[in-house]
C-alpha cells in the first residue's frame, strides 16, 4: 500500500475503533413520514422538513414550471450573470416575510454563515459564540481571524463575562443559534440582545430551525420574541429545513446586504442556485402563510409527544420545538435504542459526540406537520419497548 492509502486506512480504522465511523443511509423515496431506507420502509422521525413541505405538490409544480422556463443551471455567480428575476423576487419576498429592509440569498446555510461572519469581523475584532452553536458558525468564527470566544450554552453570566473580556476589541459580534439544532431549546434572545447593546456588540441569529415554524406567521424565533432589526441586526435563515427547498439567506438593513455583496467570499465566488430552486422557495413562503394549520398541527404533535414521553419515563430535553431529543448519555446505548426502533419500523438517528458533548448521546427525534397523531403514538410505544430492551 502506498503511504497515502496507508494514511487514509489509519484514519478510518481509528474512527471505527472509537465507534465514530459515519455512514449514509440510502433513501429511496421522497421526504415524508413514510421513508424507504436501504430498500426497507420505515416511519421516519429525523428530517428537518418540519412543515412537511419538501414534497408538497405545489412546490413540485413550481419547481417544474420554473425549470421549463429557466432551464436547470444558473450559469454563473450572482455578480456575473447568474442573478435571475427568480432570485431577486425571492430576496424581496424574504425581506418582506421577515420585516427587514433586504435579504440576500446564499447557496447554502453553511456558506451564508461563513460569508456573513467573515465579512463583518476580522483581525482585532471579537466574535462571541454559544459553545453549542452550529459547526458552520464556529468554523466561520475561526476563519474570520477575529478572537473567537465561547460562552456556556444559553448562560447570560458567561456571555457577560466574554463580552467584558472583549472590551479591547475594535468590534464585537455575538452569534447564536435561535433554536439549537441538537437540543431544540431557544436562545434567550431578548436578554442577549440587551447585553450585546450594553457592550456595543452586534447580535447575529441563525434561525435555521425556527424560520417557518415559530411566530404567529412563521416569521421565526425573532417574531416569536418580537425582536426587530434594531435588536438583532443580522438574521440568517435556511431554506432547506421548514421551507422544504434548498439554500439560505441573510436579512437586515440595506447597508448590511450591500456590504455582504461586496465582501462575502462564499457569496461572490460561487454559482447561484438554480432559478427553479428559488421558485420553489417562493412557493413555500406562500404556503407557510396560507397553510397556517401546519404550524398549529406541529405544535399539537409536540405537546402530544412530550406528554407521552414523560409518561413513559423517557428523558426529554427542555425543548418547545419540533426537535425533541431523547437523552440517553452512553454512545452504545443510544445506538442500541436507535437499532431497537429500526427493528420496529421507526427511523430515528442516534446523535453522538463530537456532534454533541461527551456523555450526552441522544436520539434526535424530530416531528413534522406531515406526521399524524397515530404515527406519534406508534413511535411512543416503540420507544417505551426499545427502552426496556436496552435497559436503563
Ligand atoms: C442546517 C444548519 C445550517 C446549514 O444550513 P445548510 O443550508 O444545510 O447548509 C446552519 N445553521 C444551522 C443552525 C443549521 O441547523
């Protein structure tokens, strides 16, 4: 074996030994509660398609029609000749939806976070992040060249300490997830916004898991709290989760968006999304407004799941959202519980370190407006049975 292959084999066998080897289940059906995985049917509770829009007939139609009109590829980056009417209208509709001056569509959420943070802070600045922030936010903080400081999850005293330690920085940017992806809990944004203002720091919120689900009209975590552009100047949202499409955006002031167009390398140096994907996202915004029953039904399922899980003695986390993890702790036990569910026809992923902190392996159950009450009840029965098989 040559040294390159030898190196790779060593990396892979170390992952295996640590029980951290990752593999990809192969999906053989459109997203929805009834999923086909590796050729077998399951009832799935693990997608981020929280509103059940990813395979909505109106979305399929909007995308197909737009592909007939626009073709498939956008052909170029936004600044060259890839920025179509479809992208532009999506941006205007997103801005209106969020109640902000403007929005900028990025090709993915990872790129939106990378592009925004590296455009806003650099050497001599501070970027202050919750330690449970999404990997893309932490990576962007590191890459920005600013001093990256982390505070204890949702801990206001810890945030205050990190803000005080950053007093010498030229600019400080506080960055948090609005809804934490592996825990489902909300950031205490009103208090965090007040602390940021007190220390002349700016606040950026990644609302990947709140946008579409939270708030009166699905405006997300900021609508839930009643916070605007003044308190939270930088809002990031994704279009691949509750929106059921693909891509992401940053919304804020005119000057913010113009700055990102000038400076965000992950915006400038990449091909624009296919226009048909933008068209599907535009349709989704209409559906999020029109089909408010999706949010209501999702809330009812969340309450039903929590009641049932508590009655069955399962360890829930403090989450009011569609992300309802069952805390297991031990990695092997989390895997065994996930396996026990599979044997009963339910697909729920086990999440282990390093995605979550050591000793906090869990099943990441996610609910969707496409689930029925009967499906949720079925999962609860399977969880209780699985738990007794795996043992406490
Ligand atoms: C999924 C996710 C992202 C990345 O978005 P993509 O469009 O999937 O790249 C960023 N932040 C959070 C909190 C996420 O959950």
